[in-house]
C-alpha cells in the first residue's frame, strides 16, 4: 500500500521541464515540476545540449516558482541546468518558491566553489624555517612568563621579610614534611637499586686490578658525594615539584585561587612561597648532608 501511494503521488507531480529565454542581456530560465534525481533522467540529453552551448548573457535568472521537488542533483548551479549558464553570466540570481529550496541551493553553491590555490607550494626549507621561528617565539614567551613568575615570587618574599607575620609557617612546615620526610621511602629504594648496580659493576672492574676490596668505599664515596645530591634534585623536581603543580592546578580548576583573591589573600603568599621555601630548605639540607658525610671534594 505504501509503494502504491508513493507511485500515485509521483504520478500526480508535474513532470520536470525548463524554458530558457533571452530578455535583452538577461537569460531567464524557468524551472517547473519535480527536479529530483529520478525525475530528470529523461531530460539528460536536452540538458547536456543546453549546457554545451549556453547563450551569452550579463545575468542569469533562475525562476523556481513552479518547482515541486528539488534535490542536489537538480539544484542550479552546479546542477545540470545552471552550471554552464551561470559560468558564462556575470551574475546569477535565484527565485525559489520555498525557503528549503533556497537553503539547498546555497549549500550546493558553497560546496561547488573551488578551493583557493596558494601562490606557490611551501618548500621544505620554508617549513623548517617556520617551525624553528615558531619554536623560538614560543621559547621567548615562556622565558618571559618564567621571569615574570620569578619576579612575583621574589616580590612576595620581600614583603614577607619586611612583615614576617605574612609568612605562613604552618603550611611551610607541612610542605617540608611532604617534600623531605615523606620522600625517604622513594630515596631509599632508588639508593638501593643504584647502589646494587654500582657495586656489581665496580666489583667486576676492580677485580681485574686486585682492588675489589675497595668496592664498599667506592659505593660509599659515590653516594655520599655525588649520587645523594643528584637523587635530591631528582626527588625535588620529579616528585615534590610535580605534586605541587598538580595541587595548584586542581585548585585553579575549582576556582579556589579566585576565591582567595576575592577574600583579599595573595595566592603567592598562601600557596607558592611556602612550597618554594620548603623545597629550597630540603634541597640545601640534602646537599650539605651529602658533602659533610662525604668529606671535602678535591
């Protein structure tokens, strides 16, 4: 029943047809009927002949008042009716009867516009130079941002030195514990693993000279003089620094920093300065401890 109804409605629609006439320098094309892809097959030969040799005109006017159905196959231009006349005319106008026809024609015209070609292809040398320049500019902007942040931290430290009550001692002690004491398990694990490797390799090499008895001294001196300071820097940068960044980033996301500014509190004094001083104090303690236990370096 549904197919019979569709066939009946298709038969009731006006057959697709068009009429082209010249009005001075204006080409008027009147389109009527069902201009869908299935209904305009019988007009294919005539449309190709008309598109092959369109008349010269200053303007092409398409009258779609009598169109009952329209799809992308019959939408002018770039449909079979309007592609050639529109290309030969200086301007093109459309008079659709329905708003959906106007939207369809506009979309078809936008899709049919050729892509703009560049004046010339970008060479590999230009691409490399452009990437290097962009990297230099980005590095410069980052350096300026880091310098500005460093200046802001120094300014906050100066205000705390002038007014010691502005420094938050409770967060300072808390972050010293987090950055120092809580990092001991990780430091011990890294020390054990690196010490085992150095001891194994050192014993293998020193045994060739009959000096494998000094393997223990080698491990002790290497760790107390060099590796201890290096591990301190790794822990500060990799563990504590990333943890502080994640904490402040989450506070920024939850707008807690904006709430601090609203309450008249300085985020640098509340969040940044205690963490920076805690990291610096733990770093100095680790470095001095390693040098004092390892003895004076030559």
